[in-house]
């Protein structure tokens, strides 16, 4: 994957939107259903503080549902709904991903500045090179195990608020523009996590199924 400048590109994609859509109106998410996802999570006070600062400035926009501090994450790939994958395949996928990750070194990321998509306000994440290698490893294992290809192109990001209805984008874009000068948070990535993701009202919750360490 090649991008001239992810920071510029993310902002240009966001700032030209005319409207936002309901993030929660997504296919397949019936009440009580869970989904396996590969996540990066961050033990970073700097990231939590940056997210909280931005959320505070967006708090009066009731079309946005803020992501709790313990819900900040980067989605590497959705694997499958839990009722769409059998235990043997899940075990094989997990083992093979762990084998691949032994050869992938831990790495650092910059989270920020703030941008968005049609359904969320989110931080751009850079650099992409290590993230793309990690995503490619997971994709290769998924394909080898007969699982469907990823539905969306990979654009690394960390969401801080999800849009809960269709609404004009301009007021949100204007507010986000005023927050883009905040310094990004530096975070470390030392493992990849397979989580069982579910919805609790208009928030995501998860429990961790597997922690896959990267090479020190």
C-alpha cells in the first residue's frame, strides 16, 4: 500500500464530506452477536489524555458518542463473527498468526492529528510500514485458512467518537479542524490481540481471547 502522506490524505478525505452517517447501522450486528477482531491496544496515558482533550471540545455535539478511555484501539482486521468460525479454525489461525509475529519486531507509532471518516472522528496513525506488515501477515493466514478477504481497505486509525445518526458534516469538520494542532501521542506496540467484540448500547466492549507477542 502506498500513500504520499497519510496525515494530509486523511484530512482531505474528511474535510470534503458533506454529511456523516450512522456508524452503528452496520450489517450483521444483531443484538448479542459478537465478532473476533485483531486489535492493537495501548497502555498510554498520553493517548488517553489527548483523546480526552479532544472529546471535551466535542462534548456538545450530541450526534457523537465518545469512545471510553479503556476502549481506545486500532483495528488491524476483523476475523469473523464468532458464529461464523469453528473452534478448530480459530485455533489454527491463532497459532499461525503467533508464528508469523515472532518475526515481526515491536514498533512505535504516532497517534494524531485528529481527522475523521463518514462515521467517526478519529486520529490518523503513522508510520504505516510496520502496521502494513502486521496486517499482511494476518491477511495471509486468514486466506490460507479459507476465511473471507477483508472487506475494507486498511487505513490505520484510532477512533475517539462514533457518529450516531445522519447529520451534516460541516459543524464536525470545523470543530475537528481547531484540534489538529495538538501534538500527537507516541505509543509502543508490543503485541497483537484477538478480541471478542460486542456492543453495549452505543459503545464497543470486548474480552481478550489471545495475546500474540511481537519480537522484542
